[in-house]
C-alpha cells in the first residue's frame, strides 16, 4: 500500500537562498497563509504538504519551503484586494504612514504609495487626513517588525523583547 502521508515542510529559506533546481512544486497563498506555524497546503501541481515549523514566521514571495525528505516548495504571494494610499505631498504621505504604524496595522511601503488591507475605520481616518485611496489587487508584503519578520535574520535570538536600556518605544 503506498504512503499517503503528505510531505512535511520543516524550514523556510529566503528567496534567492535555496536551490531552485530542487523545486518540487509551487504554492500560492495570501498574506494570512504566509504567517503560519502549522497548516496543510494544496500545491499548484495538485499535491499537498504540511507546513510544520517550530514557530510561526512570515513567509515572503519567492521563499523556498524545505521538505523533510528533500526538495523545496516554491512559495508565491497571491494577489489580494488591497487599498493603495497616496497623498499630494511627501509630507502628508509620511504623516499617513505614521498614523498607520501607530495602529500596528500591516502596511506595505510601495514607493509613492502605501498598501493596506481594507478596514472601514482606517479608511475613514485616512480620508479625514486627506489621503487619496484606490482599490487595487496585488500581492501583499507588509513591512516586518511586529509581524515576526525580525525572526528571519540569521543568529537572531527568539523569545526576547527589544525594550532594554537603549530602546525607546512609546504609544
């Protein structure tokens, strides 16, 4: 009887650091499914695999998910319904970015615009501040920081806080 247990992906390798020639399949997922520890995924080739990481981490477009018994799954960021935030001046765009960051909202800085997910309360706030808003469909790759991106850095310890004597954080 053939083994029907799906392969396990046990590690995430940043885009450009894993051997493309060892790619077994591709999976395309939205941002929510790119911040996981353990989940079953279906691949574009019709297969499946279990993501089984020691802790949840942000996965980015182009990353390679290392399979336990060899090979990699190529991770792609799916297009999502987003809101592009722009402003008539760089100063206003900077102010808008500050307000979004102050609310710890997942935010992608994309040149002369900011990408966010739709949130009616945030949309009203941005409109009140003078933002120009446009619905767009694009992959969502928010900045790291509060969403675990710092955990991707080599030799970066886990389970700590960055609020020591030399750090200042205020809300």
